[in-house]
C-alpha cells in the first residue's frame, strides 16, 4: 500500500500533528490500537485489524509522535550513554505526553469513550490513559508491556546489545536489521512470515522517510516516566494483560507485574510467544480483546453508543 493511502491527520492543541486511519463500521464501538517503540500504525497487521472490524469494531490506528507520518519533536535526541544509564534529557517528553496525544486524537474524532489496546510502549501509553482518564476508557488490553519498575520487564542483555547498534542507513539495511532482530525477539513456536515482514519494514522506511531519530526520544519518554506501579493501581476499567513466556524484549515478569498492579486484571501468558504479533497468535489476541470488550457494561461496547 503506498504511503499516505487512507492516512488522515489531526493537528492537536498540544502541538503534534498525528497521522491516523479509521476502518470498520461508522457506528461500531471504537477500538484504539496504540503502537510500540519506533513502530507506526501499520505495525498492527491488517489481518488483526480485519479481525476486529469483522467483530463490528470501528478500529482507529495512529502514529505516535516521532513515528510514521506524525510530527517529529524538535528537542535533541539523547545520546547512547544517556539511554544506557537511563538518564533522559531534562527536556524529554514522557508517557503522560503520549497519553495526552491519545486523548487529543479521541477529541478530534469526537470519541467520548473507547476500548484501548496497546503493545509494548503502546501498552504503557494505554495504561497511562486508563489511569489518568478513566472516563475515556471502556477497557484496556496491554500486550507484552510492563510497569516501568526496574526489576521487572527488562530486556535480555543480548537484546540490549542488538538495540545499541547504530541506526540503519538504507531501506535494505533497515529491513535486514528488522528480520535479524525479529529472529531474536520473535518465536520459533509462532514464526514470522519473513516475506511479509521484509515488505513491511521496507514500507515503514518509505512511509517515515527513513527517519529513525524519534526512537531515542521515545526511549527517553519511557525512562522519564519511571516506575508507574502506583499509578496502575488506580486503574478501574476492565483490563487484560497478555504476554508471551518467550519474550526477550520485555521479560514476562513485566506482564505479571502489570496484572498484579491493576485491580481485577486478567493475565494471560501464552506459551512460546515472543515479542511479536506473529500470524499464529493474531486470532487469539483478537478473540481475547473482543471477549473483554463484550464483558464491559459501557456505552462504547454498544454499536451507536459513541460516534
């Protein structure tokens, strides 16, 4: 799909211009999908989106600031030493700012209340929205994410070493890096479709204009937010926490801690799943998220309840 197809834009009062797409029935319950670190809205596989729209959801996907076709933030990116020692720049934005962008998009779309599903960093953003803006959230699904506590959810050292490499300089190099990292953080139980992943990585490079400067700033946003366990305890919406037991990017302890922190959260740990939305887990993730939405007695779960 060419860059820009079905892309729309929202100029938020806080400053960033957010790129988004909407699919599914106009009167369907809104489901907002929030992407992870360095990923854009296309990181949610179309098969997964089609699964949600097939269940009647109005699916909204967007590029976080510093990703895809959304605004790049003008503050300098932190250096590698700052990232390594978790010392973000004083002018860094944090997960609260990314959560504010999310609320700004809902305001732009006239959505009063939505189901939220986020993966990895997107899970952290979704958690923050649910904690700080409970009236805007019908349900929360947090996928391979964590609490920010330094003793849980940490990446394997082998993963950190791979992430510390210099940024790719071409689309071909970027695609090769993606496949190499995926072979490490993915799963042999649920293998990726390599041809599809290569095509996606190449398209991501083109769609973002080859820019990768936003990733260090997004890392700083996570680091600036610190341990959010106490905040997660204030979440009152129905919540689902999904993690794989083979995750080398966010250790499974992050998912367990998240579920323990959120009152009443359901925890599902999928044997063999890594840090990847692999073809073999998509249907289950769609079913789990849909089941959660259907159990919630909220206006957003009824077609026509929110435009």
